[in-house]
C-alpha cells in the first residue's frame, strides 16, 4: 500500500491563540514549532509512509517541513481546513497513492507505535481508520483507503460525521482508540495534562515548562 501522510499546519506564529492566558506569543510559536518538528520526525521514521505532505499558508512552516524531507502545498489566503485537506489529497492522488493519513501537528504524546497501529488496521480496503480525541468528538487521526472515499468534515462532531460517512460509503470502519493520540492541545488544561502524561511516561516535558508536574 502506497501511503502518504498529510499534515495541516496553521501559521506557527499565530496558532494556539487560546493558550494566550498561559503562554506568551514567543512561547506559543516555540510550542508550535516543536509540535510540527516532532510530528514530522515521527512520520519520517515509519517505513510504510512514502512521503509526508504538509499543507499550510505559512512559509515558515513549509520551510520546517522541507527540512524534514516532507513535500509541501502552500495555501493562499485563509482556506478552510477541509478545503485545504481536499486539495492536498488531490496532490497525493496525482502521485497514485493508495491511502492517505491525516495527522494534525498538535499531538504532544504521539508515538511511532501509534501511527503503526493505525496503518496496521488499514489492510483490506476500502477502509477508514479513525482515532478520536479524548472527548470522542474530534478526529485526531484519519486514514482513508482509497483516498477520496469520504469527504473531510473536520470541525465540531467530526468523529461521528466521519464514522457515518465511512458506513455510508460501504467502507470497513476501524475505530483505533489510542490514549497518546487522543490528546491534542487546544486549551490550557490540555497543555497541563500533556505535562503530567509526559512526566508519567518518563518523556521530557520541556515543551511545556509551565505545566511541569509539581513536586
């Protein structure tokens, strides 16, 4: 199976504005840079992923992506996420890929094992593999084989929407629940929880110094 990972990225200097009550603008930029770099490093370590494709309107994010050997799609203006992902998928399809894996760049606990488990569930297409967020509301990883089998419906309730689409399309639906994929960083409490989880697994919490586990 020829597989590309697609990583949508907001501008590094403007993303995570909802963390402004606990992190300065400089700290948020550093966090976004770390999360993107970490995501690309993990994806690049997976032999089953032929390429990572980063879609963003931020030249800085695209430069980081190319530094990690990723391909890039530069968006213009302020495209809606689902539109941007559809365009990126069209690029992947033009290279005859058999599956795409959508991974956001804000999963601080993500591991290579997580990605490999999602890919493992994707044998015998047509198939849609979904990893929900910790609230069972959003979609934190989405593998679609073949690409274009379902439409992207990121936003509130995307997990249920993607599940319904998969069933409607006649695809095999795999729900792959992974604790380390379920946590994304949107709010201060997510940042703090990530700090606790990293400490508990003996992984460095340096990306979130404000949330270090109290002694």
